[in-house]
């Protein structure tokens, strides 16, 4: 005999109903009250949204950060200008000193030659040697000063970089989570599983539950019933059973692709699979640091939202327990509208259930 269910509000039995949104049970009286709370909660969210927007328009608490950057800029400019002036002074001194040495050498050569001439103690060899020395001096005068400007890698000037907790990004992620929560069930029609195109599985519960029945672990491909071309549509799934290691594909496919051509490696398919694999127009991406999708963290009973944003040409995956949003931009030239849900089950008894729209 099935266990009795109790109303979470009054702890009574009788006519008990399950709220598919929060997974709690209520009696006939309290289910109505529970549903009446939703508009109030929505109003509270909208009010908080307006408060945040007002604060964002008025807030100046980040001004000190800009002042720090401005001060760093001014200090760095002063250091650069001081260093540049020091280099100019040193260059002028070096050039002047070099000219003076060359001038002195040239004068000494000529004075020595004059002295020898006055004494009658010079010959053709002395003249030729003096001429060669003068030509060498002339070459040095016309050549560039042998000086290099070397970058000081131990310079006291340091570039500023941004580092730390990106609170705004975290808030943006939370806002996206709220956005998904507010738009759950935006599909006009209730989604169902409609067709098994390869493999072996059972579709029960009025098309809401699909279960893999293959014992040889060959993949089973299942399509959703609805076609999506416009608007934003979120479908919530519960992983009724997923064995370890996780081996379920959740994503979308162009309905223009014939069933015999449907494969997760097709360019007309996009979605998330096992081994942290993200498939996007025929390309497999396993770089977790980039896409942040970790299939090993998905477990039995997890609720996962799959969103087709046709207007923005995006597909989103949102595991509600891990609270990470994964997005794939869709090239409609490769995956043309309408889109359709594609599920792939590999392990025997793995099962996925579509939750009712609220």
C-alpha cells in the first residue's frame, strides 16, 4: 500500500495534491493558497528589480576605484617623465663627451703633423698615416652614436590589472537564474516525447517519461514532439535514473534533418553529453575551463532546464542543483529552424521525465 501523503501546511491527509514546481504536497485548501502566493512573489521580485535599478543609477560607491586608477596614471606619468628627462640629460652628456674626444683627437693629429713639418721631420709615410687616421675620425663623426636603449625589466612602474571576486558577474548569473525561473513553462504547448528513431526505449506516462531498455548500452535517440521557431521556450526535465558514469545527451536538432541522418556529431545538432563533452555543429569541446560543463556532477533526481531561445538563436542548459548556466549560440545556417528536442540514452534503465508546465 502506498504511503500516505500529508499537506505540508497543515499536516492533514485526504485529498492531497503535488505541486510540480516545488515538489511539495498540499491539501485542497492550501494548494489554492500556495498558488495565490506566486503573483505576490512575482510582485516582490519586480519591486526588488526596480530598487536595484534605482541604486545602480544612483550609486557612486565605486568612485574610489576610479580615483585609484587616476592616481596610478598620474604617478606613472610623473615617473615616466622623470625617467625620460634623465635619459635625455644622459644622452646629451654622452654625445657632448664623444664630440669632445673626437675633436681633441683630430686636433692632436693636426698639431703633431704641424710640429713635424716645422721641424722638417715628416715624410710621405707620415702624411698617408695621418690621412688614414683623419678618415677614420670622419667615419666616426658621421656614424650613429653606439648607444642602446635597454628596457629595464625591474622597473618600478607596474601595470594595473583587475583581480578578485567579480561580484557583478555573480549577480548577473543569479539574475539569469531568476530569469529562467520566471520563464519556466513559457512553451504554449506541453512538451512530450514523440518518437524513438534508433535504439530501444519505452515512452510512458502520456509521453512524459522515456526509459532506455537496451541491455547492450547502444545509444537510443528520442525526439520531442514540439517544433520551435520563435520565442523562448523552457522545458524542465527530471533525471529519473542516470547511472554512473553519466551518459545522457540533452540538446536540440534541426527538424529538417531526416531521422536517418540524426547523430550527436551532426552539424545540425547542439547539446551536452557525457565526459564533459559539448557538441556544437559537429565540433566536440571538452575544455571544462572554457565551457564549465561538468557531466560527472549530474545525478539521479536532478532537475535540468533546457531552453530554446529562438529569437536570440541560443540553446541553454541549466542544472538547477549546480546552478550553472551553459549557453550555445546557434548558427541557423547549420541548424535551421524549427528546432526539436533530442535526448540520447545509453545505459540500460536510464530515464528522463518531462515535468508539466506550470
